[in-house]
């Protein structure tokens, strides 16, 4: 693990230095602090959950929540790295499913609408019924809904109340 330009080969030393680097950066914005196994390391303080976190940065970011133990943090980082192959396989499977759905959708769009004649017939019947229903109605006059504008303030009614 490389932190602040210094390479650490011992886990205990690397863990202690990682905790020290965290305490130096109490900001919520991620700050690059080094590298580990080909990943850039970014440290930040999670203000919502009130603890330090670390991003393992490659093509994407992988979040690792840090604790107070030096060796425990390195174990958490290793566990996150161990999950990456399974995440990759799941993502590849999901991508294949989405591509298959896209191909199916493209073929469905090319097909003509099966019920187009029935839709046209029902729409024509609905329009005819609406015309028949509207024959009995008289035109309703359009009323001016806006109040008249005047320069005088509205009259106030004064009510005298007695007790």
C-alpha cells in the first residue's frame, strides 16, 4: 500500500498510516491519498453516518467504510476487492439480459398493430355516440368570469357588534 508517497509492506504500519491520513483529512470531499493493488485510494468523512470512508477508484468507485482498527480496515478493503469478480459477473449477466430485451423490443416495434381495425371501428362508434348525446344539449353561454376592474377599492361592510 502506498500512502502519501510512502510504500508500506507491513499491514500494521499501513493500517496505522491509513488511520493517520484519515484524521488529517476531516473533509466530506474525497481526497486522493495513495494507491493499493492498482486502485487509487480516496478518503473522506461521511457526515451522515459520522465515520470515515474510503473509495477504491478504478473505472468506478467502490466504497469501503472504515472503522477504528488498523488491521480491520485492511480486512475491509480486502473483502471489498474479493467481491469485485462476483460484481463483474453479475454486471455482465445484467448487460446480456438488457441487450436481449433491447433486441426483442426492436423486433416488436417493427410489427404492425394487431388490433388496428378493431380500434378504428370502436373509435368511430364512440364518436357517433358522442354526437348523438350532444344533440340534446343546448349551447351554454360563455360567462365573463373575470371581475370588473376599477380604481376604487371594494366596499367594506361595517357590522357593529354589541356584547
